[in-house]
C-alpha cells in the first residue's frame, strides 16, 4: 500500500490504495491513516465510473456547490444532479473506523465482498475489486503512454 507522507496527510490529501472486505452487515473498515480527516463527518454518494465517493464534510461543501452550479437548462445536468444528491448520505464512522455502506450504494458499485479503497486527493473512492483492476490498467496505460499520445 502507498501511504501519504505525514506532511501530505496534514494538508488533507488521501493517497494510496488498499483492499478491504465488507463484513456481513455491509460495513467497511477504512484505513487508519484516513480516519482523522473523516472525524468531522462523511458524505457518501455515487461517483462516476460506478464507484462511490467518500467526502469529508469540509470537502463536501465545495463539491455540492459545484454540482449546484450546473446549468439546469441541460437535461444531462439535471439527471446528474438528481442522481448525485438523491444517492448522498451523511454517515459517521463507528468506534472501530467502519463505514456502513448502504445497500443501494453496494448495488450501484457492484460490491460483493472485497472493496478497493483509494485515495483520490481531497476525497476517497470505493471500487469493486474487478472494476478497480480494469480502471487501474487504463490509468497505467495513460501514465505509461502506451497509446503513443505522450510521445508527441
């Protein structure tokens, strides 16, 4: 697992990836190094590419403002806004650092047992193991320039 150096964690960046398992009640234990940034509260909602986004409350305010700022004259923006806010849930970690992942969220993201928890800078993404493997490969190819786009 990649971890953020202490200085980066103080600035509120989530980095690295870990595979965690959902328990029988749908709870997911988040990495210890993420928990202090989530102590004020969390909002979980659907993310792009069939993952879940886990926002600290401090970041949620910025993200909701972005979504509220979308032009509602466009059908795709109205659909996005509805899906984004209707799926949002404010949650708290329990005393063991576990997040209860709602059934609708588990279904949307395709969670069965194992979940990949990734740092995405200001927030966390939760991916099904299978979807994350495919997404990571696409990201590796983009970084590696295998498609030739970085050779120009």
